[in-house]
C-alpha cells in the first residue's frame, strides 16, 4: 500500500493561488481515503497491452452471457394477476 502525507480532501481539486501547487501524491492520498484500491491499478498496468485486452474481452464475454441469461429468464416471467378487491 502506498504511504502519503495527509491531505485535506475538500481542497485537493482547487489551487487558490498561482504559487500553490498540486502534487500527484495529493490525488493518490485522496483516492485511498475515498476507498479506491490503487493496487488493482498497479497490477493492471503491470500487464502487457495484449494481456489487458484479453482480460477486457473475457469480462465483456461474461457480461454478455449474463445479460442473455437475464433476458431469457425475463421472457419466461408471467404477469401477476391483480386482486380485484
């Protein structure tokens, strides 16, 4: 896990004066505090472009299969009769 100095999250996106700078470590610290797992980005970037495309294609194929399954299941649903009170 990366270690960064504490940053005021409310002020990480603005620069109040031309002499004030925004350091990339500010964004990293803010992202970690927001719960973003930066190790996943590091692992993904350690892969080759071909490997990243293969992961993308596998994930897309899974999503498309899940959507098709949902559509088939939805097509089999029957309307619920209304109670004529």
